[in-house]
């Protein structure tokens, strides 16, 4: 059971470039999340989804877009990369069976914008 | 807005000593509190989840307590080992229906010296 898989693991972008961070889970979880983690800071929620076709903004959504066409996949898109988006990005998922289920995390994508 | 604070930011102890990690939160209307472990370059792994109605939760050498009214949780790790070296994060889920978003602390980085 792979759990939550994120690709790529590392990426360097130039200012103004675009890219998509991929996230897929094989646990049939309805709920999926994207977080960013900056040095010395806690994780901040970017976007989340409660099921295929449904997405909503989190705490820091500006500069990002998401889509959820299937239960398994929840890609995060950066349209015009900016240095402020240099961070470590984590995808997570959780089942809908109850709010006392912990979230399961991927290993992260380390993104640098130069 | 929920604010989660973890003090100290870093901790270094000799092997065998007990670890005490603190987490405080400003809004006591929580549904649950979770403790996560993060190893360098990795994602988060859930260690313990305490429901708002519980006072503590135990798993092996780990014990987490919750005092919701005072907005505090403590993670105890007994007889620390070098393998316990990691960053420990706490996160709270709000007590609102259909709200699965977590608010994270910045973490405490623990080093256990052999």
C-alpha cells in the first residue's frame, strides 16, 4: 500500500514559470489537502477537497490552483512562480469515516523559485 | 483564528532522559488534537490523536495529555533513544461540523544524544 505519493520530490523553477505538483493516494480517501511548510513555521493549508469535483480555499490559496477530477488525484498548480512560493509542499488525505481519523501525509515536494 | 504554539523550538537531551514537549492553543473549541513526528526530508507521521473528551492517550513510550479548558497539551516520551530524534508537531481540529482543517504549531526539534 503506497499511501500518499507526491511527485516530483525536488524542483527548481525560474520566476514566472508554471508547474504542477502531483499528488495521488490509493487509500480511497475522500478528503485531500495541500499544505506548505516554511522554515521554522507550522504547516499552512493552501487548498482542500472533500471529494471529486469539490475544492475549497484554505488559509493561503493565492498564487495556486487545484482540481479534483478523481478520488485518487489532487494536483496543485502554480501558474506564475514567485520567490515567495519557495517552500516544502505536502499533500495529505483522510477518510470520511469520522473526524477522529488522522491525516496521512506524503513525503513532500521541495520547491525553489529563483 | 486558532493559534498553536510549541515551546521550546528545539530540545537536546542525553539518551535515557524523559522528554516533555508542550503545545498550547488559543481557541479551546477543538474537536481533537494530534501529535505528529517529522523526520528530515520526510512527511508527517501521526503518533497520537486525543479526542476533545479525552484527558490522555498512550502508545508505548508515548503519552499525550490534553487540558482543553486551559488550551494545553503535553507529549511525554519516556526513556528517550537516539531514534526519537525528529521534529514533533501538534495540530488541532476545530469543533465545527464538516470542518476537517488542521491548525499546526511550528514544531519542537528534538535531539537525543547517545
